[in-house]
């Protein structure tokens, strides 16, 4: 029996907090696309099986969130240059021939939210990227391409930060961007933008860098959003930084994924404004 809609989902663990279904439902409404978008909680050792099962149900594509972004490219017959560089993917397309195409829209979403929605220039900026997992890998390339003059990647395990820097060294050279890996203890305070790409907020853990990294007026950005990001935002505000959570990034990366899937660019700014107003009214 054929469906009257195309089926998509977000896969992760945890995933109950995800606002992606509401975002994509609104995108579909505004662009006249007939689709349904669900959450799928996937066992930590069951990502490949989860993807295959969803495709067998007739799914057309899916978003991938923590902790599966590094696993996603291995399932694909073809990866976008962004996904290849990151070694991680957050968007999968299930093609009619049964093959999978992998892309990574996280970095595009982050850059769009910082530059367009927050109005903060990345050209010539000094950026601190906290974390070296799938989320950090997905955004480092676009941050380099946005023209940052300097990016430091910091991680509790220095070897992971060094590996991420090494994999992006060619692009950094091309962009004439200074790119370093440091431990949190070795950081100074000379940053215009700080991006928390760790899962510390989601886990309710302490902020993984010292407050000394925050300069008055710098942008302190947590890629998490909603209650999960509140601890980081409070910490940033208390030390004179301008806090911002990742809701705008979520909407913007979703818009890029929607474009990949449907060939239509949804009005992301409108949907972000609607979501912010709904949250403020609660």
C-alpha cells in the first residue's frame, strides 16, 4: 500500500528532546511538501540496523544526531565533500536504487546562525571550538571557510583535537587560518567566538573550559538548545559574554537538510522567529 506522504526521521540516543519534527513539519507546511517526520530512538549498538529498518519501511532520508554521526558515512555509497572532510554526517538520503548519500549540514547551520541571525562576523574572528567529536568535526570546515583568522580546537583528550586539526590542516592552509589544538588548561582568553560542541550540556556536566577563555562581549555559543544549554548560557552570562544556544543552528541545519531532500529551501528565519516567540510566551 502506497503512502500519501514521504517519511523522514531523526535518529539518536537520546532523541526525545529533539525539536526537529516540529521544525520539519513547519517547513513542509510553508513549502507545500507532503511529508512526515518522526523521532527514532536507536540502541547504542544498533545504528546500522536502525537505518536499514527505516529504509525498509519506505523512509526517504534521516537526520543523525549524537552519538551516531561518525558512524553514518560508513553506510553511504557517496558522501558530500563536507561529510568527507568531517568524517561525520548528520543527513542521509535513501536513493531509489537502495544506495545512501551522506551529507553534513551542521556547519552550514552554525555559520548561518552566527552570522545572519546573531549578526556576529566570523571573517577575521578568533574562534575557540570546544570538543573534538562528531559535532565539532561537522562544523570545523565551515568555520574555516567562513574566514576565521584563528581557530583553536580544545578537548579533554588532546590527541582527538590534534587528529581533527590534522584532518583540516589542508583547508586551514588554503584559507590562511591559524589552526591549533590545545588542552583546556593551556587556553588563553583571546577569542571573539566560543563554540561548545561537546555533549556536556546534554549530560548536565560542568562547562569543559575555564571561565578565563571568556572576554567581555564575546559570543559564547552552545550547540545544544533549550534546558540542556541553560547551564552553559548562565555561565557565559555571569562572566560577561553574550550567550546563545543552538536553536538557530538546529533550524538552519534542518533547512539545509530539507533542501538536500526536497530541492526546496524553506524560510528558516521565519520558523526560527516563530519558535523563539513560542518559547518566550511559555
